[in-house]
C-alpha cells in the first residue's frame, strides 16, 4: 500500500533558503511570532498528523466513499474521517492563519502552504473539508459584517462548524452569469429583520453535508428580485444548515438539505452534494449584486489551494514511484548489468524510467517553489504596511495564480499517470493504491475554474485587460535575477537560456496581444498554449533560483548536486516544450476556427 513521508527538507529549503520567508515574516504584522523554531515545530507536527493520521485513511476513503441516507438526508463519511477531523481541530490546525480575534493564531497565510501540501498528499479527499472551510472563512473575513464574523466565522475557525461554497447549478458551471437560484427578502417585515428566503438547487457542492460538525455554513450565490441579468446581478448569502440569528444561537433546522451525493471517479471520501434550498433562511453578505466580486477576491487563495493539491499529488506519486523503481527488478541496463549479483537490474537504471522520475521530481520541487512563492505574495497583499508593495504583490499574485492552478494541476495528471506507468500492471490494479492518485488528480483541472477558464483569465484578463502589468513585474524579477548572476559561472548554464526564454515570453505576448486586438477570438485560440508556455518559463526561473539558493545554503552536497542535476534535466528536457507551444501560438486562428461546426460530422 502506498506510503507518504512529508518532504520536510525540501519544504524548509523552499521556505527559508529560497524564498527567505522568515525574513519576510519578521517585518509583517502578526508574523513576528513565526520564527524558525516555531515554524520547524509546526512543520514537524503537521508532518506527523499527515503521515500517521491522514495517510492511512486515504485508501479507506477511496474504497468506502461517503454514504447518503435518503430518509434522513444525512451523509456518513468514511471510517476514521470524522475522528481525524476532531484531531485536526484539537491540534489547532484549523485556525493556524485565521485572525486571533476570531479564535485563530494569525500566522501568515504562506505557513499554510506546506500544511496544505502535506494534508493533500496524505489524503486529498479528506483535505477537501478544511479547504472548503478555509474558502468560506476568507469570504466571511473579507466581506462579512462584524456580527456575521462573530456568529459564523468564529465557529468555523474553532472547528465547531464547517463551510461550503455553493456556486454551481446544473445548467451553469464555468458561466455563473446563468445562475437561477433566487433570494427574496423575508416576508416578515419585508426583509426588515435582514433575512432572505433562498430558493434553488446547487450541484457538486463539496462538504455540503457530512457528519463532522453540528452545523454547516453554506455561502450561496443567488439573485435578488429585479437583479440585472448575467454576472452583475449575483449576490452572496450565508445560509446555515441550522438557522442561526444575530445572537449566535443555533435554532431549528433550515430548509437547506442534501438531496443526493455524487458517485465519482476520484476523491471518493469527499462528499459532493446536491443541495436543495427551499426558501432557506439566509443573510446577505457584502453589497447586493456584488456577490461574484466577493467570490473573486477570495479566488486567489482558493485557486492557489487547488494548485497545491496538484503539487501534493505529484509529490506523492514521485515518492512511491521512486521506491518502486529502486525495488522492482526487470531487465538489464543497456550498458551492461549494474547489479550482476541480482537476477535483473532495478527499474531505475532504465533511461525512460529515469525520464519519468525526473519529470515528477522537477515538477514537485519546481512546483513547490512556484506555489509557495505565490503564498508569500498573499502575505504581502494581506499584511504589508507599504501600499506600493501591497499593490505590486497583488498585481503579481493575480497574474501568477492562473499559472499555479492551471499548470500544477495539469502536470499532476501527467505525473500521476507516470506513476501508474512506472508500476506497470501493478499500478493499474487497485491494491497498490497508485491508480487512486491518477483518479484523484483528474478533478483538479476541473473545479475552482477549469484549465480553460484559468487560461482565459490569464490571457484575457491578467494580460489583455491590464496591459500585462503582472507579467512585467515577473519579468523584472527574472531580469534582476539574471543580471545579479551574470558573472556567476556556476549558474551560466541556466541564466543564459532563462534570459532568452523570458525575452521570447515578452515578444510572444506582444504578438498575441496585437492579433487579439484585431480578432478577439485569438485570445481563446491561444489561451491554453499560452498558459503552458508561461508555466514552463516560470518554472525555469524557479529552477535556476533553486540551484543558486542551494549553492548558497548549508544543505548537504548531495542535496545541492541533486538540485543542479534536476535543473539540468528541466532545462534540457522540459523547457523545450515551450518550443511546441510557441509554434502553436504563432499559428493563426484559421486552422482551428475556419471549418464550419457542421463539418465536424
Ligand atoms: C468533485 C467536484 C467538486 C466540486 N465542488 C464544488 C463546490 O464545492 N462548489 C461549487 O460551486 N462547485 C463545485 N464543483 C463544480 C465545478 O466547479 C464545476 O464542475 C466547474 O466549474 C466546471 O463547470 P461544469 O462542470 O458545469 O462544466 P462547463 O462549464 O459546462 O464546461 C465544460 C467544458 O467546457 C469548457 N469551457 C467552458 N467555457 C469555455 C470557454 N469559454 N472556452 C473554452 N472552454 C470552455 C470547460 O473548460 C470544460 O472543459 C465541483 C465539481 C466536482 C466534479
């Protein structure tokens, strides 16, 4: 059965040697307590929880799934899930980065990144429950009135309640402008008591019903009467499972019920619910008709969290592939037996097995640097006392998020499939636990905005609508790095191609921008290739930085050499993928768009 060991050495390397997170924390309000001693202890404890409590439940969750009782409308989670949640809460993990005022420890958001990675590597399905609570907490923190935070945020931080995000309806997923759920001011006093009656059906709602906690806070997108059509007429409502008023007292059951759960390809231990709202009592959160904007402000953290899910699965796939490739004996090395005393050589001697292992390692460690970097930007956006620094970090973060989410989840599919391939037939059968990772990874490119939506966000909004301000900041960082290391002979093999890739990225962006001004269809035509292209160049930057940081660190010689070797692999065998994407990006829209739909057959 597949194992998990938290990669603490690399996590610490990325946080402290590469990103210098400790120095950043020291100058941010609330970060003073995040000293190296404290963080080391936090990471050690999180690793124990992930390895010892969550990882053993991963296969259990996959095999058992969740159970729905039609007569009571209740959901039972797989054996051990509820107890693990209780342990998570008693360990204080739920409130790690939440404000102290609402019961949290107020540590910087980026400290949550390694924690999320560990939880998701150990058990992605279980990790969905805290992930959704975190999303709901962010919405309440940023948009709730003070009483709403007291009444609804506090119990979530304390772990007594959980949260959900209710956006999707059967006819609308990517296009939320189509949503029909409605909210009417409550008849009594014409809404004077502040409540609304929320009516509609939401589908695919993660953690919509479960047995972890006494109450669930649903954040529901709905339309007010006479709201404008489309995305400008959507408002956000708090709809608790048990009615809860301003006094914080839980009353009778609300008409917010689970109608069914989905049977699905992966993350089977995560309850994916049909939620029926039948004039359920709700409270408006944020201004009317601004619900989608409220969702957008917290999308950075939610999309980052799903990018980290991709990273988590790559890491888990890599660890298991590596162990197997060392143990499994098949055929001899092409250059002669490497282990003549054994009946055959281990898989790891074969070039194509090495290619797959290196690909997993390069995306795990490079992806960790990229994902944690984005998380440190969240800290600056939320906490920097300097307005200019906040603005720059915000522009950079908005730009990098679709890349983190889009790329890391797409390559998670590649890497988890590579694990199945390395295990051969033993990866395809259920018992080894390897095919579960491939099935679990598949959803990550779909929810929280599909890859296509991330790509359109990147090119259409973050580049075209802002004149590429975030890209400019990022290219400035790359340029500063290349400049600072121009005379560093040990880095020349990475700095020179990185500088070329960065220049090509800027040129290509300009060329696409010009074509898009003439024909808006060009954005959709180019978007996904542009997302991959950008992601591969961004990872090249983090690989070059990783070698520089490793060389300058007190890490072991083997660690430094492995970073350099993996960077060489990345630059020689992954970065050239940009050439294919660039060729496709230079092709006009015609080959894709000219043929009439009817001729597809
Ligand atoms: C397990 C699971 C958990 C989920 N959890 C939640 C949750 O907690 N809360 C919630 O609200 N929702 C949740 N969802 C829903 C999820 O967010 C949606 O499935 C997702 O947004 C896609 O919407 P859709 O399925 O309707 O696909 P559609 O929007 O119909 O898209 C179908 C395909 O068309 C593509 N597409 C759509 N528009 C364009 C375009 N303009 N250009 C190019 N391609 C396009 C999409 O990328 C996709 O490939 C969950 C779904 C699943 C399966």
